[in-house]
């Protein structure tokens, strides 16, 4: 028999430095009206100085351990969804493990871009269900600003930095992560790219420099999401035997407020059921869903207990959907 999963604690962290739309208008040819009309974003947070994805992830994870009064030595596995880590290795997971003092935990990174939290949740669920681990720390963290081309107005206005974290444990009662689906569509791999410059053969002629900035076909991504996400949301609703009316809250990846509004309308989730925070943070990649959950609970918009449909999409293209239960102890 497989074990059920408990979401015991959830939290997030963003850096302190705020970059407003007006700040960006001083750097590139843009303005607050364009950004707000097309994306709903007003400002975003970016790392500065020594800050990086591992540090943000550590801060979010520490909050989760404190909230749940968990001894770091009891954590058995740390999964970190990090698509913009500051090092290829050591992994962000090992850096976070060391900073937290989770000496008994295995630790590894995964990469699924903005779908990282849901991909990580599915891995944690599988480990807990199988009985291999009972206490898992899931961290999703991105410092995308380090890889944004700050001269490209079509991408630099969209992203911010942040980290989310959740403690997942073996449950002795209900299952908080009952339904979860993942999709990968490598045929659409060119829609969003972050290249790692890697030509270093000493015998090769010097080639043109590779870009190490995010390149995105924004309009194509928009169309892709509007076509695929409704199908995936309907699929998981059918699997669970629920309709959108049975779902208390809809929390999609926060990439564009206009996209969230259009998806919510198409999927019949009224405004009061839709949780957003993109206005303050921009697209914080895999951290967007845990941050929206945390703020929804803390701000009182999410009433516990509740069933929440989360869905994310990102470079790859990757998609993740899940129906999760948030209970009173998450307050
Ligand atoms: N300020 C002012 N004008 C701008 C800006 C800007 N910041 N950016 C683009 N423009 C201009 C363009 O140059 C273009 O001008 P033109 O008509 O003279 O050529 C015009 O605005 C329209 O450009 P589009 O790119 O067609 O604008 P669109 O309405 O599609 O909005 C946007 C762009 C906001 C990026 C939208 O396509 C979008 O949100 N797409 C989805 C992005 C997304 O979800 N990405 C997921 C990333 S997740 C991950 O894994 C990293």
C-alpha cells in the first residue's frame, strides 16, 4: 500500500531590491503603461551583491523548518528545482543542505524551469508513497535576473527572483497531493532558451560568442499556453472526478496576469478563486506557486482547509498540474 503525503509547511522568500516599471523605463525603451497593460506587472525583486538562487532557497527553506519546528537533522531528502543556479556544481541542493545543517539528507537539483515546483512535488510524492523517505524538503528557487538581457525590453520586464519551499511528510491521515500530472514537450524546446556558453576546445577556431541570456518567443509561448493549459487542467479535473466548481482556488504559474485572467475565464474559475501576486514580483519562475500559496494564506484570501488546482508551464516546454489539499496547520 502506498503512503499518503502531508504538506506540513510552505513559505517563500524574495530579495529586498525592488525594480519598478519606472526604473526599467530608465534602462530600456519601455513604460509602466505598456508593462502593466500587457503583463499586469508593477515591480519585481532582484538579487544584488552576493545573493543568488541558493541563498534565496536557503532562506525560504529555513522559514519552513522553523514554521514546522522541524529538526534539520530529520530531513531525509532535499529536492531543489533550480533552473538558474549560480553554479552547475555543486548543486544548489548541496549548498542549501550545508547552510541548513541537514546532515542526514540526500540532496539533488532538478531542472524543469517554471514547472519545477510541481515536478519536484511529484518526485517527493513518489518517494514518500514508496516508503523510501518520510520527510522531504522541496525548494524551488530562481535568480533569473542574473540571466536576463537588461537591454532586451521584450524579456527584461517580465522576470523577478524568488524562492519557495515546502515540507512534505508521510501522512497518517488524508493525502494532500492526490492528483498530479507532468508533461514534457521537447519538440517545443526552442520557445524559451537559456544557453550555457560551452565551447572551449583548445584546438577549435574562436567561434562567435554564445548568448548566455534568456531568449523567448513571447507571443508563441502565449499561444502555446492558451492552447495546452486548458487541456491539461481539464485532464486532471476528469482524473479526480471534480469540476472547476469543486475546486476552492486556482493558482496558475504567474507569468502574465492577462494570461491568468484569460485562462481563469476559459476554465470557469471566478476572480475570487484565483490567487495572483505577479503584480509585485513578476515571473519568479518555479517559486511563483509556493509564493502565491503562502501570500494567499497569510493575506486571508485562501481559507483553510481547501482544495487547490495548481498548474505551471515553462521552458522545455514543461507543464505540471496538481490538485492539492491545504489544511489548517499551514496558517
Ligand atoms: N515595452 C514597450 N514595448 C514593447 C516591450 C516593452 N517592454 N516589449 C515588446 N514591445 C513591443 C514590441 O517591440 C512590439 O512592437 P512592434 O509592434 O513595433 O513590433 C510590440 O510591443 C508587441 O510585441 P509582442 O512581443 O508581440 O507583444 P505581446 O503582446 O505578445 O506581449 C509578452 C509580449 C508580454 C512577452 C507576451 O507575449 C507574453 O506574456 N508571452 C508569454 C510569456 C511567458 O509566459 N513566458 C513564460 C516564461 S517561463 C520560463 O520557463 C522562463
